[in-house]
C-alpha cells in the first residue's frame, strides 16, 4: 500500500527573501553552469545554493556539501526558511505552454514511505546511475533535508483524490512563482485534518509509479539504511522513513510526456536513399516529406503508433517515415524483455536501427544527443550537428504502467515529463516532524 503523510514543510518567508520567482530553481539534473550562475545572481536565497552548490575557489572534495548545509542552516536560523506549524498537504499546480498549447498539471506534495523496489507498491520505470546517487547522498548527509521532491504518479480515473483537495483552492490565494522557462507554479497549503485523512485513505490502495527523481528516491533508501545503522531512526514514523514526493494522477489532463528525439552522430555522411536502403529489410517507407521535418513529425504523431519512426538525413535534408514490418524481429534482439518493452519506439530505434542496421549497412558507431522539441531538431540539423535525426513517438501512460508494473525498466531516455518540478516550493526535513 502507498503510505503517505502530511508533513510540516519548510517554506520561504517571502517578506524576508522577496518574490518566490527569485528563489526557486529547477532540479539539479537540468541545470548547466550558465543557468546555475543566473540563479545565483537572482537572489542570495535562491534554492540553487543548496540544490547545486558551486565549488568555491580552492575548495576540495566535499566542501560544497558542507557549504550547502551551512547555507541551509543559516536560512533557518535567520527565519528566511520557516517550518509550517501544522502538518499539511501542499497542492501544486503548474501552468505551461508546449508547441503553442497551454496546459495545467495538478497534484500535491506529501511524504511517502520509502519501500525498496520490488517489495511494495512503488514502481520505478528508469535505470539509475551511481554518480548522481553518490552526489545526492552526500547532500542528504550534510543537510538532513529533501531539497527537491520525487515525482510520482498514481491511477485515479475518477479524479477522486484531487477533487477533495480542489475544494480548498478558492478559500485562499496561492503563492506563485514563474520560472526561467515561463512556467507558472502555484502552491496552496491544505491543513484540514478531515481532508488529509480522506486523502491518506484514498491513496492507500493505489500503486505509485516514479515518473522522475529515481536517483533521489534510491538515495532516500540508502540514507534510511545508514540512519538505521547509526541508531538515528526512532521508529517507523520517524522522518527518515519517508521522502517528499509530488503526486499526480495518471489521468490528469495536464500530464504530458514529451517525445525524446535522437540526434545521431559519429557516422559517415548518409543520404536519405542510403538510410532507406539500410532499413529496407525490416521497414516500409510510409511517408516521404522532402525537406519538411514538421510534416514528417506530424505524420508520426497522427499515426500514433510506436512502430512508426521519423528520420531526417542531414547530408541532403530528406525526411521520411518508416514503419516496422514485423515486430517479431525484436524477439531475438531483446529476448529477456517483455513484449511491451520490445514494442516501444525507442526500443525499436536503438536495438534494431542504431545497434544493428546502421552499423552493418552504413558504418560508424552511432552516438546520440537527446532533444524534445521540433525546433531543437531543426536547429541541430540546420547546423549539421548530426548525420541523422530520428523522431520517436512519445510513450503513453499505459506503457509506463504496464512496463513498470511488471517490475521492468524502460530503455534510457524513454520519457520526459515536462515541466520539471521546482526546487524551493517546499523543503522536507529528514530529522524533524
């Protein structure tokens, strides 16, 4: 059972730190050096100073984690960050624009009991890397806080959970922040004990699928293990047993999974005709679009099938769509995976096209860069930053639920849930209730 709790979050005192827009930041994994500096310049209280602390001149080893802890302690000591007096759930709404269309994604922040994967009702869908987990663990150890939330999804076709929270949104205005991408983020604090109890009851039978933040979740498990070994976990209700999580219904109309297109390089120059010939044994060409990348992507979107991929060759700016003729070819290429996994567009692209057909028929060792918007694709091809652009249909929530529910992980870069959940809306102490 998914075991959630209201909690006493730490939030900025806006009377002291200024507008919320100046102190929030994206999560660490999407912040480059230029954005990091921009956020540092925005405010001495910007959450990036804890989430992704800059290395000081002459610093060594783990100094930046110690600095993050000093910064956080300073903010709490001077009252820039204050702990809420009542245990709360935090309704979090994000309004954003993708390809000219406005969307609103709604959910709530809560503490969720940590469960080792494979033992309970929390399911991952992506593989993790050791480097980011080691980094986050040092931050947890130094600060004793969840700085940013994990992003979890739960089934709720009737929208029962959010409907109970929505009743309170008209009673008080939210705090609001607009991030560097123009996403409007709004937060309401829900303290009504009857509502909190009802939400906990409704969530109890539901599974939770991790959409984003796998590294943070696994780091929470490791931190809990360390804290238990040190004798610091008093009981099953201690704060270390939980992680802060943003929970969104899988039926929420604003829940968007963007496609992750591949820009393929480290190949010889290849024309559209050559790529079609390389694919011919296993694919039918189902659309030819000349130099019109947008028309190619529109075809893939309208087709709505995981076995239709779009391709553009930079050498001659030719775009076409190709459909896998017989999915049985994937059985031999990924025999240890499920049928659902083998049927994903990203699986077909990598296992069949990039790992087999392109090296055998064209040569080279394909290397990928990953982008999500068509403008990013067309800018990269115009600048000749790759030899082939591959347009990949986005996976659906049904794919995430089926594959993760079978305790199987998707190929890397299968999903991109946009927008990212901001750091700094709420912080969660791993030491205090």
